[in-house]
C-alpha cells in the first residue's frame, strides 16, 4: 500500500471517529462523509466517487434491507402478542429460581433472534426487577446473563443486522452463519453470562430500583409457548435446510429435483422470514383478535427503527466499496 493510499484510509477513519464521537453526528452521515473523503484523498475522480456510493449502497441494501425489514416486523408482532414475556416466564417456571440466571441467558439468546436488542431489554426489565426483588439477590446476578444472551445473539446469529451485513460482504451462506453463530455463541454466552454474571452478582449487591412498577399485569392470555418457539425457529430451520440442500446438490451428493428446488426456495432467507411473518401475523395477530388496521400500523411502526439500521448498514457498504475501489481493500487483505 503506497503512502497516499495509507494516509487516505487513516484520514478517513480519523474523520469518522471525529464526526461520531466528538461532533455526535449521525452514523449514517458520518460514514458517507468518511467514504467520500477516502475516495477523494486516494485520488478517485468525483464521478467515480459518486458511482461507488451508488454501487456500495445498492449492493448492500439489495440483500440486507429485505431481511432486516422482515425481521423487524416479525419481532414487533411477537412483542405485541406478549411472546417475549411468555417465553421468559416459561423458562423461569421450568428452571426455577435457583437456575434463574440460566433462564435469563436462554431468554436473551432466543428472543434476540427476532426482536431488536434494545426493545427486548426494555420489555424484560420489569421481569428482571421482579425476580431480583423476589429472590433478594443482586440485580446484576440476573441482568448480566440476560444482556449476555441478547448481545451474543445480536452479534452472531441472523436475522440481526450485523451478521446479515457480514454474510453479504463475505458472500457467505446465511445457513453457515447461523450454524457457526450457535457454535461460537453458546460458549461465549456461558462464560460472559453465567460464569461472569455469577461472580459479579456475588461481589456487587445492586438492588432493583423502587421507582418502577415491577408487577407485570398482562393485557391478555399469553400465547402458547410452542407457538412462540415455532415462530422463532421456523426461519432458522428453513435457512439451515436451504444451506444443507445447496451443499448436497453442489457437491453432487444428490441430484437436483423439484424437491431440492422447493427446499432451496423455501429456505431462502427472504421466503423463510416471509413465511414466519405471515404465520405470526395470523396466529399472534388475527387469531388473538388484533384488527387488520392495527397489524398494519404495527408493521409500519416496526419499520421505523429498521430503516435507521438499514441506512447505516448501507453507508457501511459504501465505505467498504470505496476501500475496494481505491485498492485499499486488496492491499489490506
């Protein structure tokens, strides 16, 4: 990598950090500005910079936008029906108070698959406070396992935005990302959530705040836990079947047929998430008395936060495209 290119990359990174950390500029705007600066400083013509902005944004969002949007709607319906709290209560009842940290780890790990990290945490905070108050243990004893479960899934397992963007950049099958996400995520959450949470919880006695009401009055009967788990795992299983079928067909282990084509089609992330969304809208929405207009408003509201994530991810794709266009990507590789 020549000196001019190195300075262009380092300068754009410094500019990005300055805009985000010091000027508190939107990450979307900061990434676009840093991308433009990188291209111009590296010697690209203004027109080529503009072309790479379009290419980077288009290539990234063509795949990411659909999956993030469908995942957001799925999570919103699950949250609206009380599926998040139903799963948490089910695990707490089955595992008992003695193994409540494990229940919160599993809750966070599973719920973060369809529900955004911050939304899931806000929903589960009352249950977290109630458990801490009932057992008399430190709030950290339960909060760290929950946060570890949420963060691990958010970082490793689609359809959360980060793993989807990485899969798109690397050109990796989403099924393999899910598989290795579980392989890496389970030991990670065991150490960060269970082992570390137990140590910190015993060392620091943090009582839950008394200003917030922790009695979770349900607005209706919770959905069946089997239905909740089914809606969460249907897209994951379909995507894994898609990847396995593709691998068998490409490796000539099985011959292509209408069955393999159907499995590959149904297991594509677009179709798998769309089917799960439709099942959730019907069984957790219409069948539970939610009106069609309310469901439409729910889906529209869910796409608001998703839109922000999609744009930031797209801007990250622009920065990646600019690095590749300048030759920095190849030099760094």
